[in-house]
C-alpha cells in the first residue's frame, strides 16, 4: 500500500524525508546535526509561594559547520501543515542562536530564508533534493561575517574547552564567544560585550581566551578586575584549566615567564611612577587584555585603568560589563565601540537562566514627609542640629535617625521570620557607618538568632577584615552563616551569591547602572536550595525610579 504522508507524524517526516535530504547534501548527521536542541530552561513563573517553569525553546534541527559554530536551523512539521508553516517559529530560534540560514519543511520541500542579505531573494522554495551543502552555506556565512581572509576561519573554528562534566556554553554565551572571536578575526582591537549579572561573564571570558590562546592567536593575556575576590574566584574556578601557564600579579614583582596573567588593577598601579609595575612589561608584551566589570571606570579618561589600557594600546582589548556606563564623564561605548552583543537581565529571566523578582516597597513616614528638628534640638554629641527640613537625601548621610534604622531592621527581621529565618539577605546601606548601625539594629531586633551564632548578621565592608573573612561563607550554598550581610559598596559587583533571597535597598540609588548591579546579587538561580526567585525590599523608592 502506498505511503500516505498525511498520516505520518512529525518524527516520521524527519526520519523518512528531512534526514535523507540533508545527508544527501553532504551534512554529517553525527557531527554536524543536532536534533531537538533545547536551548533555554523556561521562565520561572511565581504565584505566591508556588512556582513552575514556562515552555522551553527547542529547535528541531541545528546544523553546524564545526561543533562550536551553528549556521542553520530547520523547523519540521507534519505533512498536514504547509512547507512554510514552521518558518516564523524557526526565525525566532535563528535570531536567538545567531544563525543566518533558516529552513522549514513538511517533507514535500524546504522553505529557505537567508538572513545574510546576500541572496537575490530573501525567502525561496527548494525541492527536497536541493538542500544546500555545508560548504555553500559556510562560504556565504563567511562573507556575511566579513571573514574573507583564508587564515581567519582558524580563529573562529578553534574548539571550546571541554571538561569531564560535559559542560558547554549556553546559547547566549556561545553567541558572545563567537562574536568576540569573529571581531578579533576581522582585526577589531576594541570590543565590548554586555551580559547581565549572573549570566556567566567570567566563564564566557575564559572560553574566549582559551580558544585564542590554544590556537596560538593570542599568546600572552592579561585579565583585569577591580576586586580581589573577583581575581581569586576567577583563578580557582573558571580559569583553573590554564594551570601552570597562569599567575596572579602581586607583591610588586613581575615574572614574565607566564602566558595568562590575572591582576587586581590596584596591584599594578600606584600613586607614583615607581609603583606602576605594569610598566615593567614592554608595551607590546600582551596580545589581549580582558577587563572585567569595565563599567566601574576603566574607560574614564583620568582613571588608572585607562592608563593601563593606553600603555598596552597595541593589544586587543575586550571590555565586559553588565551595565555599560554612559555619563558626561564616562562612556564605555566611546572607548570600546558599540557592544558586539548584549544579553539583558530581562532576556535572562525570560529564558529561565535568571531568577525573577518580587518587589516589596516599604514607605517610612519620615521619608515621605521629611523631618524638622524642634527648636534647639541637639544630636547625640550635644551639637545643635541645623534648623531645616531633612528628607530622604539626608537620612543616613548628613543626618542619622536611630529610630528609622531600628524600623528598617525590624521590617527585615519580620520578613525573614515570616518566611525563612535563614534566607540569605544583603542589606545595602549608604556607607560603612550606616552598615555598622544596621548590623547593630538587626542584632537588637532579633537577639535570639544572633545568640545562636555570632555570624547570623555580619557587616561585610572593605574596611572590616573580620567581615570580609566571612564573605566566602556567606556566598557558599552549603554554609548557613552568615545569614544577613550589611554592606555599602563592597558587594555591589562580582559577588556570586547564588542563594541570596533578599536584596534590601536602604541606599539611595540614582543610576540604572548601580541599580542593576545591586539587584544583580539576587538574580542567580539555585533550585537545589529552593532559590527560584528573590525579593527586593525597597526602603528608598529605588524601584520606582527604574
């Protein structure tokens, strides 16, 4: 009995018609084709204390020139659909995956959409025996990317680092890595990548460096960060495969026998010429410099970072940030150029790679109405308080209202006790003194928990070695204490607090850059510990501004 295509399932159409067609065109089904590739986790949807995952994105076929380089997507449908009925779905997948060639098929033929702009027609119909060969699509891909030099593809096709766990880059990390490598291959020497907090910037940087280093395209590399914890975390975690080829610059001495250098920028710059140990390297010593969290001042004309970048101007320089800074004084884009790729906080939440958040706004009467001292009122030191109306701009900066600090602490404790007393919580304060007063207020608001363990609440600020010593314990998923960290600036970037469930804003935030960096401490998912969303407790109306 002749086969009736209309009765075949989508899976049958793939096996009997699409697979043979692409194999006949020269595609290796084992090494160049991935079937039913799921590339997002599905958005976390929270309803009260319940949650579920939204639908994951899954492509029927992704075709690769090399293992790390996808160039085409095919969406399959059963024969009850038209040839082109899967095209819009496939175009959405292709846009995410950054591939230019898009196909839809129902087993009768292929609808072909070429996003490169190099075809006479953008979309056309193909017969089943006219599927393009890998070589044809690769050649057109190269032209689309401006990779015409015969030597250039070696940079782009260098394999990723693979470990025994089978970990590989997520789809957006792969796009970021490949776009960076393609920019290097084209000779671009200033590159900017924008990736939301919690999306793996350091792992992405590692894979970029690994592929360029392994292929011999960049032989000596400098990775710069502005927090010691960032350098140490990078060295022991993501960059560990570099092994003996890697060193951390410090102690004011330079060993030029290594290939991968990690440095805290304060460790290689100083207030006088003798302290600028980066000048012990020749100007052309490094082939590649990667600047982590480059929004924190690396592009500012007067900054020490800028001096380093200017000194090593012949090197390819890659800036990575969650929030590109644009002010009248600072512009990452002026220095690095437009971002070659942006993966936003919103997209990360939509894809299910980042935790969504709930906002709890707490309005305090004094913040709303302001406060004016009674005539002749004095402060704790006996000094007369200036007679004027004080408002939110003044509180915990020029004026301290102890009752206000007490109220904030009580509200935070109330939230924890009603849900989970051991939920990791970061309270962002105006300055170090405010952070210390907040620590005291939390202790007094919840003395039982503080007596259980002296580390229940800790001030973790740059001036406090005891607090900084507990930072690793705070961010470690298996460590119960500290539970609450009061801080000002130290923990706004680079602290990988996977289990943080509360971000408390008692700090006046006026820029989107600072806001995103601050709430970024809660955006990491950690399902094993029940961390699927986080709560922003806002005492300073920051969430209304952004």
